[in-house]
């Protein structure tokens, strides 16, 4: 069984929007990263500033990674809409509970398989 494409269209649109949002977030994160500020190379920053920059960079990097992961999941889901496997567990091939997909449209595994992974 698989979902007809027309039923998945709103899901696809939603995923597309998520993708756009995530790309925006990625861009603004890159801008917020103190290490992206070229002028800092020239200033004689105090140790305090240096530490704050290190922290800011670590935070930006962590958020960036999170965003990249989310982006990967969103794109994976969009691919599955395209090839007609959306809603099917990538592990066991069973249909994923629609409530679960409602909560996380990027879910790629059924509840049971997801439980076994974690
Ligand atoms: Zn499964």
C-alpha cells in the first residue's frame, strides 16, 4: 500500500516550507557565528571576549549541526514522497501510524523500529 500523490501534496508542501525555514536558519546561524566575523582577526580581544567567542562558536556549530540533521530528515521525507515510499517504515516496510506522521512528518520508521534503534 502507498499514499496517493495528491494526498501527500500538502505533506510535501509542508516539508518544502520546513526546508526553506531550515535553510534560512542555517544562513543566519552562519552569520551569528563569531568566527564568521572577519574583523575579529584584527582586534586584540581580551581573554573574556575570546572565551565568549569560543562559546558562541560552539553553540552556533551545535545548532548548525542540528539544523543540518533536520534538513537531511526533511529532504529524505521529500524523496520518499517522490518515489512513493513515504509513510512506509524504511526498516520493516510496514505503514507508519498516521498519528506519528502527524506529529513528525519526517518520521522514517514505525514506532516499533524507532524504539529498537534508540
Ligand atoms: Zn518498522
